[in-house]
């Protein structure tokens, strides 16, 4: 009894240590002499790498250059973006549709670049949404969100969107296990053990990137945290860390920290595919949205899917295995050879490294320690390659340099630690400022890391940048890892909260067929206007469609009359420019909407319902030429029921002499 009490005190204390974390003392003198020249990219010169960084609670993905740390772009993915009109224009609204209706925000944690033969290939980047579980695919020719698929039956899609070596699958899993969507979820919360399940989603990626939820594996109700695919020899397997194997439903900081070991769940997805082929899958009803952006019509559509194929992990005994892993594992990272599986227990004082060869052996020899909810538990020692001793406090995530080294972030002791994968010896440690979460080596989770730079994303920054009120900027720290010792080069602030990130040599993106503008001749938008002569205003009952064009530096039409209070007015604005980076903006006074930012050759639609009579100016919001300030127009709104006829013109509506 006393013992148990002491143990829970220990857990709570450790929990607090995690919460508070340490701040290293030598925070100013850590940079060496030549750091500035290593990150200096001269004006007009390009960076060597693209760095894609998750936005956390901003819901977006930002793009930086490395080594300069310069912010290049913020790509809207899961949150509305008034700057581009994403989520506001009629064309993009369906992208944010879900089985819960329109959802304007999410929490975006992890990114993974598409791969070919285990190498990043620069085609797409995938992003997860935690809150309303979804996976997005962003097209890196346009840097636009091309597709979003919702994942049914789960909560908190944290362990996502990790992909296999040829981009066969992108996965997701429940962080918050819940009763399946079609089960009666109206149950007492304390029936967690009986009614809550964890669902692992395997989303197939087609040749053109098309996403399709191929199957879900029904697993015990625990918290699935992170995952990574096998590589080379271990290709065909996926590894998911899980915690809360206590199956607590309240005060998890204490109740989910009781077990000495939780698990890494090894999933043989090739075997799962065989079962699916053999007809062992069960179709269950489920409602989830699949949203696609059509480049030709420049319009998104949202489809609600009705069922999903499932496999039960406890019935099919040879697709899932539990590997015991100390103290609430968080990161689950596989080295470039595919042989070593690194589990980072947030509360553990060591880092266990498992061997895939030993794991397979242990499975073949049935070296099990019973089962967990019907899933065989492999003996810890049987799968263990070894433990990194005294690595630091609070290990979270590990990346690799392709030269036999691993780098692990330590949240509590605020450092990054370099160690050798084979002999597990610690080689170097450097302070980070402060409390790092993820880290990223370009290609560092693939078979081919580009081991020159490493970026550590910090959770807590305190005194790194100028103060900005109660909320401070989050920070990324760039290290040179080309030598034996890591060297801190640069701090730069990031947007939202950075979680995982990806990096890729710039030429892989520059040479992937970057789109410079949309060809006006190929614009198949339903309301495209391909020349000024085709502009018109059409009333259909209380709906008014305005077919508008813009080109430096005027809109056509720019005088519109005959609109009435309460009309649903649709401005379908086509940008006639055929040159790189000549967008025009469109905004109208009083619209409870955002602007449109229309790329060359593109058509976008703003819906506006005028509530008062009067004259409403509209204008271009993007400085596009010396006569940008002249790029404007007027709409006259008359009372409901008025008989002012629809008229529209550009350059001809002149005062009567
Ligand atoms: S994680 S809190 Cu990727 Cu370390 Cu989300
Ligand atoms: Cu078009 Cu300013």
C-alpha cells in the first residue's frame, strides 16, 4: 500500500518535471565563429533546402528555406485563410467539409513527403489533422492542398500521416480511442475498457496521389501516439507507439503513467493485405468526407463515403504484435536500414532500440509474454537490440543522418543527443533553447537522409526573441551535423506551434514541373470568363451571377447596377493574366467574407449578400502595377423589390452631358 503511494508520488513528480522542464544556463555563448557565414544566403540567391514545418494549432503548413531560415510561404490546409480566400471562396469551401459539416480549423502536427524507393521525391507532402481526424495531400507543383480525406471511427489522429517507402500507404490512428462511429456511443465514459477501441487507418495512395481509405485495423482502446513504416527488410511493417495501456479514462497524467512498460505495436500490413484479398475484411457503416480539388475546373468537391473495410487485430492473430516499451513511448522511429526501431519513452531514463531481425525471430519462435487484449506480447529482451544508457531526460523524437548516427531530442533536459545506432554510445550532446519537441534532418526518416543540417523545433522559447506580450514566438534551431560534433548555427521563429517537419534538396522541387500560371485556354471552371467580351451579369431569381475578368489594371465590368438588398451575388472573377506571379485580389465593402486572391488564369468566386442599399466599392487588393490604385469599381444596390434594371459596363457608363 505504502509502496503504491510512493510510486504514484514518483510518477506525479516526474510528470511535473516534464511539465516544467529545464532551461540550460549557457544560452548565449553557444554559437561558434563561422556560424553567420554558414547560414548567409546572399540577396537573390536561393536556399539549398526547402523546409516544410507543421503549424500545430494554426492548422497550416509553412515553408522555409534552409540554411537561411527565411519564411517563403504559408500553405492553407486545415484552417481558413482570409489572405488567399481558402475556405471563403465557393470553390474551396468543400475542401473543409467533414461528416460534421464545415470545419474551419484544425490542429496540424506531422508532415511526410512522398517517397520513391525510400527517397523523398518532391511530388507531394502529406499533413495530418488531429482534432477532426483527417489527412491532406498538398501538391508541390502548386503548393496547394489537393485532397483531404477524413478518418472515421477515431479521435485525435496524431500518429499520422506517415508513409511507406513507395508511398503505397499513408496511415492514421486514434490518439483518443472512442466507440466506433456506428456503435451506440451513448455509453458511460467509465466503460472505456469495454466500449472504446483504437482504429488504425491505411489510406492507399494512387498514381496521381488519389487517396482511398483501403482498410482499418481494429485495435484495443489505448492512446496511439506516433508511428513509422519499416524500410528495406522491414518494408511491409508499420510500427505504432502507444501509451495509456492502463486504459484510463480520467486524469491520465497519473492514471496512464502507472505501467512500467507500454507498447510499440508492430503491424504486418502486407499480411493485412492478404487477409483483405482473402475476403476476411468486414464492411462496416461509417460516414466520412473525401474532398478533392480539380485542377481543370479549379473547383473542389466533397463526397461523403458510407462504409469502411475493417480487420480485427485480436481475431487475426498474426497481423499485430506488441513490443513492450518503457514508460509511455512517444516517438517511434526507424533507422535508414530498416533494422532498428527506436522507442522514446517520455518518462524513461533510457532509450530502447529494438531489432527487426530479432523481432521476426521472436515471433517465429513464439517468444511471447502472454497477450494484451488478444494481441501477442513479444518478450522485451527477445526483440531488444540494446538500450542507450543515460541519454538525457524526456526523450521524445529521433532522426538519422545516414551515417550510422541517431539524434534524439530531450524535452526535460533541453538538449539534443547524438548516439551511435550500433553500439548505442552517446557521442555528443548540445543544449537547445528550450524543451525541444520534434527534430528534422532532411530525409532523416527515409532510407536516404541528407545529413548536413538538423533543425530542432522548440516548445518553449522564453528569451530567444524580442518579447511580444504574453505569447512568445516558437523557435526552430538549425544545427550543422556534417562533422563529429553538432554546431548550433541559427535561431528562427516559426508560425503556430511547430511539430514535425520535412526537408528536401531544393532542386527536387524546382525541377518537379513547378506551375507558373494556369493556362486560360485550359480553364474549365463552370463560370470562367475567357475574355473581356464574354463578361456579363445574369439574374436568376434572387441569385445574381457576375462573370468578371481582371487584368492590369481594371475589372470588367466595373460599374454594376440593378443589384437588390437580399440578393445572393456571386462574383466569378477570372484573372486573364498569363505570366508568373501576377495575382489580382478582389474585395468588396461590407462583405462578411474574405478577399479572393486569384492567380493568373484562375477563376474564383466570392459570395456576397448585400444588406443595405447604397454604393459599394470593390477593388484589387494585390499591388499589381503602377495603376493598381486605379483598379476599382462600384456596385449599386437598390432596395428589395426595386425595378432598377441590371446594367453593367466598363468605360462606357459616362455622365450625361
Ligand atoms: S508530437 S504533441 Cu509530434 Cu512530439 Cu504532437
Ligand atoms: Cu490588380 Cu492590383
